C-alpha cells in the first residue's frame, strides 16, 4: 500500500489549516465595513469617483459650459451640476442624488490679485479656495463643494478679471451608515473573537494531525494483519493441495485394494446314502446362486455352477472332505485346487474322490456315506 511521505502529509495539514483560517477570516470580517468616524446611523455622504470631465471653461477659444468670458470681480455665478452639463455627460453625468462635487479648478490670466470661493447655497462664506495673482501661470487646486438641493453651486471672484476652468473627478452621494459599520469598541470585540476562532482552528488542526497519525498507525497494523492472513491463506492452500494429493493417493489405494480383494464363495455339498447329493449351504457375492450336478449314487465327480457374478473371476477352489464312515478318519483337507474360467459371469468347477489319496476314506472313486465336501473359492 502506497502512502504519502511525512513531508507531504505535513504540507497537506498546513494547507488545511491555512484554508481554515482564511475561511474564518472571510466569514468573520466579510459582513462588516469599518467606519473611521464615530457616528450614529443615518445618511452620510460617500465619495463616488467618475472618469474626469470638464464642467466649465470660460476661455473664449475653448468655451465649455455656456460661458465664454472671464469673471469680473466682484462677480458671483451659479453653476449647474446635476445632469449632463459641459462635457460631463454619459457615464460622467452627475446624478440627481449627488450632494457634492470633487473638482480640480484652474485660474487663468488673472488681471489683479484676487480669490475664488465655492459653496453650495446660502450666503457667501467669505473663504478662499484659490488665490490667483497677475502674471501667475495657470494654477490648479483641488476643491470640494456641496451642492444645493437643486444640484447647483456658487462661484465668486473677488476682484479683477480671471478665467476659470473646472474639471470634475467625482461626486458625493448620501449613504446610510447602518449597523454594518463597526465602532472602534465593536471592532475590538470582533477582532478578539476572530483571534479566538483562529486559535480554536489551530487546536483543531493539531487534533486532526494526531487523528491522521492514529489512522496511519491503524492502517499499518491492518497491513500487517493482511500480510499475515495472506501467508496463512498460502499455508492453507498448500495444505489443501497436499490433502488433495493424499485423497487422490487414498482413492488409488482403495481402488487397488478393491481390485485385489478376493471374491469368496463357500458352500457345503452333502452326499447322504441312498439320496441325491445337494448343496446344503451356499454363501457368495450378492446376487449369486449355486447349483450342483453329480454322478449317480455318489460316484463320479461333483460339478458346481455359480451364476450371477458381476464380472468374470480368475481364482482357485479349495475343497475339504468330511466323513464318518470309517472310524477315526475325521475330516481331511483336499490336496487339490481346481481352477475355474474367467470368461463369463457364470463359472463351473468340478471335484470328486479323485482329489484324495489311496489311503483316504474317499479313495477308489467311491464316496462314503454321510460325506460332506466344503468348497472355498478364492479369487
């Protein structure tokens, strides 16, 4: 089993931790904006930048805004800002909700020392936004002015003749400063809460790292168990293969034993005086029967036929004679073995007094009365 090196796992954990801290930061601060002023909620102007546009140019050769002559002091004019005016059109037009302008103002060719003042509505505040002097090169200055409720502002030249160029770079519009904006105290509380969250994430990352180590140790143990199990399975497979071989050998041995088991049949032929000899008892393989044919009055040979064998059998017959005609003779074992054929499932064999010696009670081809012959077939 392939596993990531320790350095890779450490890098993964660090990545997880950083991602978690980034997420906490995004969730913790993303819903708030910071207000620098300690104010209650309500409408407060915010600055909206636009592409700079020229609202007024009093020079005769480049007139913009409808006036082509300098201001002659003391003179006050009213300039309209809302809507499309001068070159402030299209995307740079000043919307009707603007409450102030951010401008860049240039004085051109003043005839004497003077000052220029800008304001929204009401009386002249008497303040100076620019201080032009004769012989002075065109002089710019940043000017912010409120607008009247109708969207205009006032421009005043105190003395002499002076041209004025006004470029607008943005406007101010009211914005509701609701509870999304934090005070300094609230910001401190949120910052502390964020730091606590970051610390908790760090602890969680540490616990996750320990859990990863524990899981890896468990995986190692499982790997070892799997290896041991595979070895055991291999041993079992070898044992099974060996047992299979033993079973095959045992089957072969059983077949050999079965092939070599003797087919046995036993019987007793009894010859009683003045009676026809008969098979008194027969024990043979299942399904077999035995029949007897013999010479008249006990003379000649006895012929036994066994039928119903499963298969031809090659073997010998051993015969033992038992008689009581001559006192003290008792039973005598036959000295002859008779072979029988193997060509069919019916076998026939014969035996008689000729199997015994001259000194036996059965010699002379005459069978004594009450004589029994026991035959045993060994295949």
